[in-house]
């Protein structure tokens, strides 16, 4: 079996449903044979290791460990789903305090054991601030660390495809920006359905509001339907992000990235932007939209600032003006 890379990929939280799906997806897509499964829960990660070995992927060199030093040493790529799961009735923000402490330790492990890592994807919620926390603690360049945001856009794409009875990939430009949570900004002005602008599709304002609401509540809907949070879709999107960073097909759905942009007016936050991930890292451009869409994005940014300030108050990250002491790249 031909692999895209031979570099070490670490899956953090590999004993969980997202993590185990990421391991399988990475091997099925042929990213690298060298994958280390890391989790603090030994029976779970051991069980995933056994199952993956029993898949008998040709050439695979899969290992597992509960020791962070063993896991992170020599890693070139990392995806982390190693936070507490979201449960029914919880918002992503409910997870903030505990998961940001986990993210701080995750960043510290990167700085200590694999400072030469190429790219890191953070997908445990609330992803905007867990990724920001990990970036500050890791010492990495902003281009080297991204968070999952594409799932919101694929949910919007799915809803519009169902609405108009077209194949999902016929819906283009269906993107959400800002926060990966209840305050995301849902953009319609760039959407095309089978090449036709959404504005010409006869969608009523009331129906559009319903679709937006369904998109924002997409994670909650999965929990209600399946009795647990999403795991297949975040796993696949995260693996496609790291595939792009390894030099595979560029990833062009929105990703969460560090934004400190005078032109955009957004400072010192992780947020979903129009992005491309490739071998050189993540690159963003300024979103364009209607006045209403940009107002929604600004509101989402303000919410992210409040969440950032909360983790500063909790002492999980230092005040913004002192970030450079932990990470000279910021």
C-alpha cells in the first residue's frame, strides 16, 4: 500500500469514538503507516489498537501508549480529540473550563516533546478556545495549528442539498465563519445550488432562518438522534485537514485559525475564516458578505473575545499582552 508520508501521526484521544474513527480514516486514505494512538484510558486505547491491527492494513505500523512522552516524541503531525465529550443539554461553552485545562497540558506536551511538529489539528470543544489555548502553550507558529470548523459548513451544505433535491457537492459556497458554536455566522450570499445563486432559488426568508437554525443546532440534533455526539463527520474532516498539511489535496473548507488582523478588525482569537490548508500550513483571507452577514460575524467575534477573556480570568492562559512570553510566534 502506498502512503502519502512516512512521518509519525499521533491521534490524541484515540480510545474514543472520534479518535478511533480518525485512525481508521487515516489508514484507509493512506496518509502514513506510522500512527501512534494516545489516550489516558488504557483499556479503551488498547481495544482500538487491537481492532485496527485486526483490520490488517498493509504496511501499517500502529502503536499505542498512555505515556505522553512516548506518544509525542518524534511526532510530525497530531490530531487531538482528547477532551471531554459534549452531552445532551450541554453547549460547547459548558465544556470550556475543563477542556481548556486539557488543551493547556496538550500544548505543553507539544513544546516539551515535539517542538518540530509540522501541523496540529484540535477538534475538542469549545474548539475555538481549546485550540487557542494549545497554540499559546505549544510555542508553534499560527500557521501550524488549526481547529475544526468545516463541520458547520458541511451541515449547511447538507441542509441546502436536501432543500433543493440536489447532490450535496452541487451546493457550493455554503460556509459558516467565526465561532464553532451557537454564535457562528452563517453566510448565504456566496452559495450556489447546481451553479445557480441561492438568491435566485426562491427560498423564503422564513425557510432560510429555519435552515440556519438547523445548521447551528446540527451537533445537538445528532445527539438527539443517536444518543451521543457526532464522531464520524468530525473524524473525517479532521483527517482531511491533516492530509492537506501532509501535502495531499489542499483543504479549502473553513478552518479555525489564529487571527490577529488589523485589516479584518479581528484580534487575538481563533476563528473560522476562508482558509486553505496545504503543506505550508493554514492561510486565511478576509470574509466577504452582506452587511447582515458581516454584522453576524462581528457578533460571533465578540463572543469569542469573551470566551478568550474568560480563560484568561481562569488563569489557563496569560493576559494577551503576555502571550509572547509563552509563545514568541504570537
